[in-house]
């Protein structure tokens, strides 16, 4: 039995693959969620204005921190949206995310146990869902692709399930 070496330069690159992007509704959902998250924080800043009258600089600093955090959060959500994507290949699925901290996960079909489609109330409001892919040996999903169109998620699940029956 031979075990010939394979040079890394000759392997196909995942970077060259055409990654499928999320629908624009996913960005809208994330931006609205950030806005909703920052409303109670803004209320705390306004409350500090009325409570701490003797030290006016405290609420000004709190407001500056809130504005900076809000803008940074919106910026990171916006930039992160354009990085996220998945590619379905013949033997695996790859998902990439992260603008600051890059992450790329590849799961071969022969390692997948099952898949699930989940959509909470907010996802349903934006007509989105999440595809969870489980591999052997774990109770949590090994790959979660959130922000998918429900039709695309169903097609992905069906395709992956078809691949599982071939490998079984």
C-alpha cells in the first residue's frame, strides 16, 4: 500500500470558493437587535443625569461611552455581515465569519450525524432561521449557520441529508 505525499500548493483553496452570502434581512435583524440592546443602557445614562447632579461630568462620560459603544457595535455588525458566508462543496460544507476575529469551520459530510433548523420569534419576524449541523460525539452543534432564508435552509438540510444517506 502506497502513501504518496500531496503538496499543499496543489490542493484546491477554500478562499477561491464562491461563498453564499446571507440575506439583507439578517443585517437588518442584527442592527435592530443592537439598537434594542442599547435602549436600556441609554436609559441608564439619562437616569445618571438626574441622579448625579453634583458631578455633571459623570453623565457626560457615561454618554460618551454609550455613544462610542453604540457606534462601534453597529460598525462591527455591519462589517461582520459582509464577511459571513458558507460554501457547499462536494464532500463538505464550510462557514466563515468574523471581521476582527476570523473563523472558518469546515465539516465533512461523512462526519455529520444530523441537522436541525431552528427559528425563534425574532427570526420568524425577519423570515430567517438557523441551520445547526451536528457531528459524532457532541451534544452541541458543531456548526451553526444563522440568518438563512428558510427555503435555503430547507434545501441545505435536504442536500446534507441526501449526502448522509450516501455515506451510510
